[in-house]
C-alpha cells in the first residue's frame, strides 16, 4: 500500500505531464484512504487549476464535512465561486474564515464591489495596508472604489502613493484621467491619458474616454485618431464605431460617417444602434443628392 506522501509526490510529478493520470492516482489513493484531507485537497486543487470549479467545490465540501472550520478550504471554495461569478456565495465563505491575509481581503473587497456594496469593499481593502504588501494592485483597486464613490481626493492621494512606492503604471494614469474627466478637468485628463497610452493601456473604454477628453479641449483630429486605434485593436467593439460615427457627424464628415457605418455593420450586423445610425446617415445623404 502506498503512503499518502508517496501518492502526493507522484501526483506532483505527473500532473504537469498528464493531469488525467494524476487524477486517477488520487482517486485510487482515496479508495485506500477514504476522505483523506490531503488527497481530497490535492484533487480539488487539480480541478480548480483546470477551471473545473464545480468539481473542485464538491471535493472541498467533502473536506468541510469533517473539517468545518478549515480556513484554507473555505478560501479555496470562495475562489471557485469568484471564478463562477457567484459573488454572494463567495462572500459567504470568505466571511466564515477566521484568519485574515492580503489575498483574502483583496478577494472579499472585489466580491463586495461586484454586489455593489462599495462601502464594505473600501473598509475591507483598507485593512491590507497593515500587511505592507509589496504590490500596487491593492492601492489601485482601493482608488477605484473611492472613484466609484466620487471620493476623488482620496483616490488621487492613493494613486500618488502607489506611483511613488511601486513606479509608473498605465492603470494609475488611466484612473487619474477618469477622475479629472469627472471633475471636468479635461486638459489634465488628456495629459494622463497620453501617459497611460505610452504605458501600454489599450482597452476600448480607455480609448473612448481619451477621445472625449480630446474633443473637450478642441483636439478633434486626435480624437478621431484615438478612436481609430480603438477600432483596430477591438474591431468587434460596437461602442467605438458609434463614438467615431457620431464625431464624424458632429464635424459634418457625412461620407466618412457613412463609410464607417457600413464597415461597422459588417462586423456587428445585429447592432440596433448601428443600424439606426446607418439608416439615418443614408437618408441624409440621399436628401443631399436630391
């Protein structure tokens, strides 16, 4: 009969090459040592790593039957529910844990943010700082939560701390830019968005906000260029097309708007908003020709 440690050692070696064989070995081990915590945990973790979260939860739950206060198991179950977007269930397990540590606090704050309890998320995340975490993510996330509550001064202070402590990061400049947009400081927002782009921020929401800041300070050519980049990076993102079409229409560039609407409909043929814009432009051009 193989010892539990021997089984676990073989599983550790096997799972990188053939996880199914490693799973069979664990199941075989559980036949010899029914409901053994170490074997069940290893099997659950293996399922979790393979994104088979429901199977992972089943095995973790088996451990809880005999170890109901096992914090490491409670934490892993909460992680599985986070990935399944079952945020309230994740919070249930996070709140059952008795030990606090940075990853747990971060996940709990994230789950609270997803159920729209931003105040609780802020209070939880503030506790992380006593651990002296050597990472900018908790600072940026807490700044995001402050931003969501329109506590802009506190958000900006945290972003400054994050930058001084951990160096430049595109997410910091992007969030600063969003704060300045909401404070109607469009020139400051433009400067921050420029820096964010240099630091490789590329998502469609970023480009749309960047474009709006450009328009507010009269840089319409730059606004067009920014939205074109957004479309090149995310050709199936409808909102970027709509923003650029509206900007073309605002600048009386009807033929450019029409050509872009045609291109957009090829990529997103079922978009009602695009269809409405396209028909509106087509009707206007027809009237102009008459």
